[in-house]
């Protein structure tokens, strides 16, 4: 994922403070120098949620819409990560892949789930429009063995968790640390209770 310090769905405190400052000012960090010059307009539009600029960047794009921008993220990864629904819609209309993986092995659904963006998650499912395709997305794991449900669980995003479970996500799938999704949510939270119940685990 493109957010500095993010690992296994977590953000270092210093990075979190920096991102919060950008959000308060209504702007996001500009793409760094690792982004190829011909893709910087696309990356900036996807991060900032600038739909008109995104359309223009796509109209002028010399390469593939799925070309990595930074950290292996495609434009769809970035739009999902930052929660920009209109940009996600545009990218899907233009044929962006739902299964492109970033350098951490995550697909765009991982990013949308990590952020708790229920509408974007539903949009990705709608675009897949196939039970087997949706199942493949739900079973996709990143380099740490986390499924999209693990990411949603870590963020305790109840609405996303319920949507994923309703579409067949496994509440008993373990990641590389041997953890099932319910173990990533804090005790005594609604997220923990829903996931534990789905996994058939009794919670005191």
C-alpha cells in the first residue's frame, strides 16, 4: 500500500499524525519521485479524489490503466485506499483490474476493506458480477496471509465485515501468524463479537 508506515493494516503513530494533518488541510501528499513522470497526474488524481483530473489523466494515458504507480499500487488501489468512490467508479468503467496486486500482494479490495469503505466494497463486488470471481477476491491473501476480511477486522469496520461475510468470506481462515479475523479485533467490540459468532466461537 502507498501509505507510509502501513504494515499489516497498521500505521505508525508519526505517519498517522502526518496523514491527519494533510486531511485537515484538505489535501493529500503528492506522489513521490518513485512514480514515473508519465503517471504522476494519474497518481495525484487517484490519491486526491479529483474525478475530472482523473478522467483527463486516463484520456492522456500512454500505457496501461493497471500500470503500477507507487509501491506496486495501481490507480484503483489508490482510489480504494483513500476512499474516493467516484474515482473508483471511473476506473472500473475504464477497465481497471480488480485483481492487480501491489508489492504487498494486496488487491484493491484489501485496501477498501482496510479503510472501511462499504460502498466501494459493494461496488467492487458488483463489478465482479460473478460468484466465483467474488469468491476468488475474498480468498485473496497478501504477503502476510491476510484476506480482505482480516483487514476489515483489524479496523473493526462492522458494516464491511457484515458485507464480506454475507458474500461468503471465511471467518476461520488463518493468516501467516495463525490468526483468524476475529482475533484481530479488540475484545468486547461489535466486530469481535460478529466475527467470533460467524466462526462458531463463544465469547464471554
